[in-house]
C-alpha cells in the first residue's frame, strides 16, 4: 500500500516518526516533533548545504508518521543510514512525562523524497 501525502510531489522532504507506545500527550508529541525537525535540519545544513537550501526554498516539506515501538525506530534509523540519509534520534530530557533519555522520535532527512519513501513509505500518518 502506498501512502499519498502532501510532500509526495516535492523533490525533498523530512520524515519524523513518533513512538506511540509511550502514550505522550499532544503537547509532548508536538515538542518532540519540533526537536526532531530542528535537529534533522541542522544536521543536513552542516553536511549538505546545497540540499538543505533546496529543501528550505521549496517549503521545508515534512511528514509526521507513527510506529509502535523503539525497535521500529531503530530499524528505520539503520535503514536510513544505509541509504546515506541523515538521522536524528530524539531523546527526552526527563523533565515532564518521560524518564530521561527515552527515545521519543526520529527525524529522517531532509533528503530526496524517493529515498525517504523507501524507508518510511509503509508507515501511517500520525
């Protein structure tokens, strides 16, 4: 099954994948997705400025997806790394809802949409 999202027609996008097993509140999820977006963007800005500029200029397309476990996050990170996509794994500081160092989500990219979809195309939208 192929998922259609608003970023499917963009050359570049970022996928942020959130763990659902943690039962985070909406505000907590929003904060973690924000952290992932900033960190993922910064990695690419430093490592591939031309790709980053293109992504910025084309609207910074992002998609937020869900998984049910840490193991799934780890598997996605491994697969993305094998395709030379940037990976930002986000760990919580432990100040509110979760214990310190809990992995909450992962940002993959920004990178070429085709490669991002090769890693995350099977996942459902958050």
